[in-house]
C-alpha cells in the first residue's frame, strides 16, 4: 500500500497529469443534488428524503482461481466515480442532503505492514482522498446508526452493455436499516453520462498519451514484426511516458485478414500473426489513467505506403468518419449518425465499383451492416463502454448493424463518445449477402471477391459534445497523406533489431 500523500491529488510523476480529488467531490455533489430532487418527487420515500445516505461498495481483492496470485486491482467504476479510491475492499457513503462523504477502509492486520509497507490510518486516507470522514469497515453499522439515516440508497441496476447487474452494497447489520435499491442506479448512471470539466481534462490527457502511443507504432512499423510486438510497443510507451499502467481493454492488433475479426486479440487469437509486406494493419488500443479510458483505432499499411485498393477502402471509411464528426452537435440522434456513416461509406464503395444501384435502396435492405456489422460507437468515460446508453424510455433498434448500437440517444453537451465507422470484408457476411436476393443485386461480385482477405479498416476517434459542436480528443494522423508522411518519418529513424530466430534442440 502506498504512503499517504500530503495533497489530495492523483499523479504518476511531474511529467503526468495531476488529478485533484475535487473531481470526485464535485461528482458527489452532483449526485446529491440529483437525488434530492428525485427523493422529493418519490412519494414512497418523500418523508425520508432529508436523512438519506448513499452507500456504495468498492471492488474486492481477489486471487486467480485457487492460487494466491493477485491480478492488478482495478476499482469498480461507480465507486471510483464517487471517491477515486485506488485500493480494494472499501465502502463509501454520501449524505444526500449535504454531499458530505465518508469512507470505510479495510482494517488490515499489523502483520500486513511487513509485506505491504506502512499501513495507513483513517486520517491518512481522509487526507489522501479529500473526504470528510474515514472509519474502518468493521465500524460501518455503528457509524451509520449514529448518523441515523432515514433510508440507505444502494446500487442495483442493469448495465445495458454487459447485461450484468451492478454489485449492491452489503455488510453485517444492514438488515437493521431501511434500504432502497431502486432509486440510486438510474440517477448515478445519468450523472456519469455527463462529464465535468475536471473529467474532460483527464480524458483529454489519456487520449493524448494513447494517441502518441499509436504514432509510435506507426513510426516503427515494418513487415517482419509480430502483431504482439506492436502491442508491446504501445503498452510500454503509454506506461513509461504517461503513467498508464492499465489498458482500457484487450488490445486488438490485426494485420491482413485479422483486421476483419472485430474482437481479435482474445486468448484464442492473441495478436500472434507475423505482419507481412502488403498487409493492412488495424490497431485498436487505448490506455487508462486513473480508471479514465481512451479507445482509439488506427488503420495503416504495414510497409508505409497505401496501395490503390487500400487507399480506396480507407478513404471510404474516412469519409464516413468526417461526415459524422462534422454533423455532431447537441440535439442530433446517434442512430441517425450511424445511418449517416453508412450512407457516406456505401456511396464511396459505389464510386470504387464494389457496389451498384441507389444508395437509399441499399439502406432500405441494410446493406451497410454487411460491411459494418457493429455500431458507430459508444459512450466512454470510466468504462470503455460507458454506462447510460439506454435509459428508461429508450430501446434498441432491432435491425442489422443498428441493433449493435450502444446508444440511440439524442446527443447533449458534455457527453463523450467514440466515432468508429469501419469497413470489413468478412466472408460469412459477404456470402450471406450474395445469397440474399435483396442485397446481392447491389454487389459487384468480381470486386467483392477481389477484396476477400483484405481484412478491414476502422477509424476510431473519441469526441466530446460541446455546446455547439464537437471536440475531437484523439490526435493522430488521419488522411492517407498524413499517415504515409509519419511512417516515412519513422523509416528515417534507427530501427530496432528484430529478435533472432532460435533453434530447437
């Protein structure tokens, strides 16, 4: 366990961003304000509104399977949003009427000090996290009885991205209190959708460092590397230069046909292919700083020069990306943005000769989903697929491509999302479309077959909706010319030697 800080900030060195604990105090104040209004409107709990407390349970320390191997701990996202606590096994409470915050820290045996360093006191934690009170976990029931809460609001609700429910706080003695587990989840989730200025600062930082990591890969890329070696360059760069110890998600480093595998990089396909001359690379990676995430995809030729075919597909996706970014502003609907991306890409593919016919007729039979089966993007913040995509009153559109959208909301100021159109040549989807008479008539089979094995192109940027438009947080080269110039610049630098082949016994 780290020693106490004299200032309530998070930082990984003078070259990294300092995150003030005021970020989390502001989040708790926002939550308290929203809950106060909801409590006044809720007839079932109006009489208990003044004495309400929120109680959240943080993530728990775990080991892998039956071993004593502990994976690096990452805080539960709702708990982090409210308190910014790095360590496991905490609880936290917020007095709704005032926004005052209380932490309950695990009470570790003195012997842990031998293995973990100085054990912090309650006062150490109070200073470290800038909260109003700190007690140890065994005293939760006692402390709360002294507070005499009219109702304890616990977290229980469905995550519409994962299909899993949040963990509801529980402790010995909670049965002695009046508990409500319905009110909190939709309110705190909606608070997380809208980022404060302090949160936006962290998201800008993690995007900047992750963008530089992608540029480092492009500068050092050449045929003969393995996909996982490019992944290691990114992970090292963002950790060494920005303090981003964790990745936001499993890195996707697809080259050649692997670029058409949407969730490549998993345990069964661990970025293990040799990158060949002529391959198109699709690298989707983002680092995480203090649990705030980035999600960036760059697509580029392994040898640094786009072929005519590669440039054609790339520019089709680029046109879709820029059409959406130019159109985003408060009030636009995200499902409409998905359709805008499809129209732009289908029009470009028609110009390339892969498609024929009227684009609006293609839209009517959902041809866009053949080439882009995933949604245009998702909310982003403390989770890569951040919460709040489908609040009460919204529902998924049950059509190909659109059903994969992670939100269909109208966009508002302070929302942060990804914009990630893509074009992939996936044999299964192409074969199904060619067998579908409604879709096959739009496909130029010769050109389609010529692109089999191409892989895919995805261009993914993280954006924040402003009062009158959009701020692009990602900062990497995007045009064909910009990418080739950066990769040419990289070829002028000394190259790392490739690992030598080892001979078996």
